[in-house]
C-alpha cells in the first residue's frame, strides 16, 4: 500500500477544514505547554534513553504523564507579518531546464525522489551560479525523439540572468542523478562537484572553470547498485581538507521494486513504501590531501544495524553537518525515512558515536519514527540555541528539535521537539515536506523557515481527499521567541501568487543572485521545471554578507562559525552549504540587521579553533575575510 500513513490516516474531510482543525487543536496544546518544556525534556530524555539501550528502531510508544505538567499562560505579543513578495523569474532569467525522472508506468521508487540543486561560484567571478541535477530515462524506455537528459550548469552574469554553459564546462553528463555537494576538496581555490546517483556516483574536479570526471582516481564511486541521496563536504577530522559524507537510501533494484507488487489501496500499481526495503549504510570518505579518498565508514562508526534483523538500519534522505555541542568538531544529523533519525556525535579521534535517541532527535514526541526528508541546523533565537528542522511526510508535522541550553556545555545537548509550541507543527502537518532550510528572508535579524512540498502519487487525492500531488511551498516567519507563536505561516497575500503556486517540490536552495543583499530561492520539481523566485523585499532593512577564505582551514572555511553582535543580540551562523534536501546553498553568509546601522562586533571562529575579530565592518555590502595566519589555533 503506497499511503505511508494509512494506519494513522484521518477520516477524509474537506482539506481547508482539516487544516483549520489541526491548527486550532495544536495551538491550544502549544500555548499550554510552551513554558513546561523543561519538564517534558526530563521525561523525554528518560524515555529516549530506554529506547536507545533497547536499540529498537521500530515504532515505540512513550508515556507522558500530563498531570505532572503545570501549564503556564502568558500574554501574547502581537507581531505584524512583513509583506515580502517573491517573483517567478525562471523563464526571464534564462533557465530552461526540465527535470526528467523517466517514469513510464511501472512506478519505480527513484522516480519520486530526485531534484538536487546548488548555488555556487564555479568560475570565481564573485556571483552565484546554478547547477541543476537531472535524472534520466530508464533503459529501453527512452522516447524515440528524446535527447539524453544531462546535468545543467548555468552561469550568472551578476544581475540574476543565467546562461547555460553545461557543454562547454564539461558537465553534459547523463546519469540517474539525485543530489549534489559543492566543496574545494584540494584547496586550489576552485569549487568541485560531487553528484549522487542511482548507481555509481560522480566526482568532478574544477579545473579553472571546466569540470573533469575524476571519480575512479579518487575512489568515491560507491557501489554499482547503490542509491545515494544527500551528500556533504566537511572536515570531520579537522586536518584542513574536506572529507565527504554520502547518504544512501535503501537497497534497491528494479527487480526488487517490481517484485513487491505495490498498489494504491488496490487501485493499480503504486510507488512502494520504503519500509518494504532493507536500509543501506552511508559512505564516509577521508581525504588524504592528494586527491584520493579512503572509505572509513566502518571504523568511523557510521554504519548502524537493525539489531533485530542485522541489516543496515538507515534509509537516509537528508544530512546536516553541524557543530551541535560547540566543541569545534562537526557532528552529523541524518534524516531517515520511516526509521529513526541518527545523530553522529564527533568523538574528536576520527570516530563518531550514534546518540540520536539519547539526544532526543531520533523519534517524534510519542516515540515513533517518521518519514523524514530534508533537514537543516541553525541558531534560531539570536543566541547559541541550536535547532534542527526536519521536513516529514504528509500528516506528520515538520520537526523542530531545539537544544535546551542557550550556551553549549560539555557533551551533546538535549533536544526537544518544539514544533507544536512554536507554531510550525500545526500549519505544516498536512503537506509532504522535502526541501527545508532556515534563512532570513526579510533581513530582520531572525531566521525564518522554508519548505518545498509535493506528494509522491499523482492520484493521491483519490484515496486521501485532503492530499494533492502538487502542493504550495511554505514560508514561516520568525516572530521572535517572546511572541505567542514563535513561527507564523506567511499567507499568500504576504509572499505573492508566484511563491504560493502549488508544485511537486523537492530540492530547494537560496542565494543572493542579483547582488541586492536579500536571499532569492530556487525550488526544483519532479518531472517538471524548477522555479526561481526573486526576493523583492523593500523593507529598508540593512544587511551584511561575509565570504571567508581559509589558510590553515579548508579554502572556503566550511565549518567555520561567524558571530555578529547587533543591537544587543548575538547572531550566530555556520558556513555550511549542505542544507535542505539533495541541495547546497551559497557559501557567503548573510546577516539581516533589521534597522540596525552598525555591527558592534564581528567574530570568525575558524575550523581550527582560532578566533579573529573583524574591525568596523561596513554594512549593506559583501565583505571577504581571510584567515589571519598569526592567530593562535586551538589545541582542542
């Protein structure tokens, strides 16, 4: 049966009424429990510890004694949502890409999952170019008059106009592509590309703006029958060069898929559920600094098994590298589909310890695994409070796991899912979420939340009246932690018709494509055209964009943290292009400053632990900061 939520499915009702009811019910719960999260954290930690030591990835019920919670009410702070319209400029900007998933009727699961994309400066001219990952036709099912689909690379002229330069740059490559990771793995100043696929993966070395396939020499192809998804360049061992993490989804072949005979409630062939397949281990490749990589997945501790069956546990779609405990070493959060999420805590000795259940990010508040897709990590409250956002399947709210300490302390912090109490849960529950990221779309100093949405089944409405195949993207405005609802869904009137138009959304990314300081958005769609949305905000807010260049650190300082003290608030951002689903955002970091006209202090914490103050940064511009070689590195 294709509907993953059949066991928990609500009775069919009018979609608008269902959404209203969900929001009202969850809003009541949210207000009642907003100030009791500390109590819930203790209960959740105890329950999660039991789950962890039992090592049971299947659905587990966790009991919460609500009689112990003392509800505290408070006066709501009213906030007026900003009006920031986004304009669809896809065609006008010169982007003529069409995603091909090869669907011909057999409903093979990879057809539902592609759509990676990346903004990055491949030619070093200072603006953000665009890569779109394509899939392809299945063998023996290519239309007679069709050309082979390829990757698509578009060069930006600096004003948001794009030219297709795929062929001349060496990327007219056909594969069943999924995702992409960008990073300068050899520190030569040119950003390289890794593309994940169904089948052997591909690594392209950037040689002065032209890409050369070096997969075989580098040793990162993976298995012939692997299905790789989200991937990331990051320096897990802090040796100054970038290593590579590649998530894998399930053990899949066409024969396995067709042999399952999946149907949409008995009404014909349907896309199969992931729980019908075995999981798959990820790849962790250590960079030797000479252009070759060693697969250290087993010895590094990132291969997790289902102890009941002995098969690989993960069914990974999203990955978020982030320093969650503030020790200067990058950890990994992996979003898994229908099995528990994983948190790999970096042990600072080349290994990781899986602590997802203990940390509180493995399951939903009732101890159940969800259908997790896209993911991002960020400090959302203008301090060092870390949040992990995960987009989940339809009828499952977006997760917002928030650390219960405003400042990092020794060890991994405890996280609690605050989706309901912050307002994201009610409004996000109905739709199927893929791409997800935090960004400050209105430049008011607070990070907002974006999700790209779309179902798997074209005919889903026939069996679930509340569902649609094409679904609108969602934008949640950060009202501030003192507001009654910390996040408010932005209505169509405040973001524009172009933004809210339904689509089968998958990957999503952002960049300042036209040099005006605000962040523009691109969303990909399965079997269709992407949507490039220009941010046309005119609120008069100030901003600062920062681009780092490492010397002892990797060239683009991936993993560094930049902190800006502005008007009594601490804005903390990590340099990390890997965000969302199968996608990468631009490398420069954008700080919205609101009405502040100066930055009190700007500090860069480089990946080696050295700290560097940037004196008197000018606002409303992009600045470049080079790592000071005289700064003392940490001995951590």
